């Protein structure tokens, strides 16, 4: 039986980079957290947590933040990189699959 793959957090460095980007872009736009909250329809608490690097937002949150700041989502994620790690899946299969390929 397949086991679910646990969700993985972004490394602290990535959350910190996103936090800095959101904070700096918000300040550059001249918005308070409250102003951005109203424009993006994202709670002030969530914006504060993203800017402090305590949480990451969902993709739609970044789309709304970027649109409200008149920047691209790419700008919010600038400097964030990810190197895939290997994922091991445990599969308990007790059956065989055979393919009948015509012409062979």
C-alpha cells in the first residue's frame, strides 16, 4: 500500500528571502500591512507572518499580493531556489502487470 508523502516546508533561507521580498516591495509601494491587506484581500495577520518568515503563502496569496503591489509573482520569489531531493516511496505491491504489445 502506498503511504502518503508528507508535506515539506521550504528551507528557512527560502522563507526568509520571500519575507524580505514581500516586505521590501510593500515598503517600496508605500503601503502599510493594513493597506496591502485591503487591496490583496489577505489578512493583516497573514501578511505579517509571511513578512516575518513564519509561514509561506499559498500560490493564490502570492498572485494577489503581486497584483496589489504591481509586480510579478516572480519578483516576490526572487532569489529563491530549490534543489529537488530524492523521494523514496514504499510500495507494497503483490501483483504483476503485463503488457501485451501487438507486433512483438
